[in-house]
C-alpha cells in the first residue's frame, strides 16, 4: 500500500523524516556493516566535511529514503528482483524538495550503472552487496543509456552523491545525528516551496 503523505507540508516534512530516521534508522542496510541511518548520515557527514554544497549534503542524507517510505523499498539479501527504492523515495521527495535533491535519490542507482559503464575501475569500489544489487538493477549501462543519462542537468550532483553512497559504509565512523542536518534539510524545502 502506498503511504499517505497528504497531511505533510513544509512545516512538518522535516520532522516526519526525522521520525523515520529515529524509528527505522537502525534497520540493516543490505548486509553492509552499517545501519540504514548510519549509511545516509555518513554520506552527508563526508560531504559536509569536504565542504560540499547543501544540495550534495542533503542529497546524500536522503538518497536512500525510499527504503523507508514504501513496502517496495525494503531489500532482503535473498531478493531476486530490484525493489526500486529510488523511485519510491523520489516520489515522496519531489513534493517538497528541489529537482536536484529528487534526482540524487531517483538516479543514484542509475549512477552506479553509469559509472560501471564509463569508469570500469569504479566497479572495484563496490561492496559485495552493491555488486549483487548491480546485477538486479541491470548491470552497467548500454551506450544508449549512457547518452540519455548524461543529458540530466543534475548529472554532476547525482554522480557526487553516488560516490558518497559508496563511501558511507564504514563500521567505525562517528557522525552527527539527523538533527544536525535538519536546518539545511528545511532550507532545501523552503527553497523549493518558496518563502513562507
């Protein structure tokens, strides 16, 4: 069943996401040595530490939100098909966030396929779980898919978030919690929806 987001608006979407991180952030992340929340918080923290713009930080923080917002986003190691968590997350985010944030969510899986096609050495960065999901997601892109993907106006940001996705899998990394990032998440909402 599709979640009902009709009661959400600019005043409560950030609190809603914070609640998701609190309630479900401890769930396993694809067999990686981090939880779902740790994974996304690590990506955002690495981006912040490296002076990335808020679009990249928030994009990294929310890129996997689809694992929480749809029953089709829940991955289990024995899955034999892709659950399309990226689309589930983008469907929620596009109501509240600029296209660059939404695209970082919607296309972070495609970015893995893109990088494996255009930078073969990127494959060596992938964890075992990420290699498994790559197979489920269609493998490296074809030349036609690469050309279409490169036409996205947010390509640079999407690729940056993809690199952060791979980086955010450290078993021993300390990060701030979601509350640290909440003000910039709210700024992205305000930017998209306009001043109150």
